[in-house]
C-alpha cells in the first residue's frame, strides 16, 4: 500500500508522462520540418489548435450548421482533422514557404509566426477565448483504479497512441528507404535531384506530414485540454525548448526529450511546484551551455 507521498509522486509522474507524450509528438513534427526544410515552424502550435477545433466543430457544430443529425465522431476526426491540417500545411508550403528557402532562416520563422497570429485571431473572432469541451468517445470513457490513483481510460489511450505514433514515425524516417532519401535530401539535395528524385515534392509532403503530426496531437488533446484559440500557443514555448534540448532535426532526440521533460515536470510539481513552469527552460539553458547542438544533435 502506498503512503500519501508515494501516491502523489506516482500520480504526478503519470500526469507528467501524459504531458510528455504531447511534447514528444509535437516536437517530433517540428524536428522533421526543421531537419529537411531548415525552417522553424512557429505555426505548429496554431496548427495543433486548428485540429482540435476541427474535431470539436465536426462533433458539436456540424449538426447545427447542416440542420441534420450528422456528427463526425472522435475516430473519424482522428483521421480527417490531421489530413485537413496537413493539406493546409501543404498549401502554405507551396504558396509561401517555398519562396523563402534561399533566404535566411529568420524569414521562415517570421512568416510562420505571422500565420500563427492570423489563425489564432480568426478563431478568437469566431469562437472567443472562453473555450469548449470535447468528450472522449464512449469506448474510452470511465477509468481504472491503479491503487495510487484513478486513471481515466482515455488518458491511458493517449499514452499508448502517442508512443505508437512516435515509434512508427521514427522507423519510417530512420529505417526505411524513404527515410534514407529524406535524410540524403537534407545533406545534398542537388545530387539527389540528379538521380531523379523529385525534391520539391518530397519537401512539400514532408512539411505536410510534420503538420499532420501536430493535427494528430490536437485531436488527442481535445478531450483533455480546454479547446481555445491559445491552447497551442501555451504549449509552443515548451515544445520549442524540447526540440532545442533534443537537438534541432533529431527525431529520436525530440521523442526521448519530450517524454523525459514531461516526467521531470511531473516530479517538480511534487517537490517544488513553483518551479514546474520553468524547469524545462532551466534544463534548456544548462544543455545549451554544455552542448549547443543539443543532446542528440550534430555539432556543426
């Protein structure tokens, strides 16, 4: 039987693991985009938010708009929302981002920052900032008594789904021929294009895939977080810190660092709650001083 201190510790570690799963999936998308495009996608948090809103609109608002008893349930939203957000990302890359590849990285950051402000402003105008709730699907409602805490089934599903998404994405980019081509494209795109590889298409699809990962995280977060236009902005600072600590462009670094910092955040809430909001940035400062390229990044 656990005492109260052990119960609090294990409960916060589990909460930290759940947060770490969101950090891992979101930062993995950022790492993929930076690794191939060398663009810091500041719109990532807004794209995460858009997917959460799409899931909510499809379930709660679509019947009112169509005047019919038609809803897009969670499972359909988990497929459709990332596809829609990824498609919007592809449109952004084809119309705007591709014009900036020959310029300094700062231009891409400023453009995506502007896109994030536009998206957040538009959703704030139409839906306000009070937020909306989204119930988990009936299959994942209820909970399990673990002895030290009551764990909602949906949160357990989020952990399993996120780890599976991370594992599949890592395998795709690190252990397949497609992943080898993508990595080669970051090193010498002109040589790869000489062998007949369509580099522009590869870049476009990679950006869309990275954005779709943010979309998946957004749908998974909808039943846990309050859906509002700033929900992505609140996570973005931490996610950027995760990417920097893990190493810009490192998929494994993003996954391991996201999970580890989620757990560290949970531990901090037990022993020193006041520091829980800054511990990630303290770790980032220490890592940058010791290893500027990040834990898993390549030194220039």
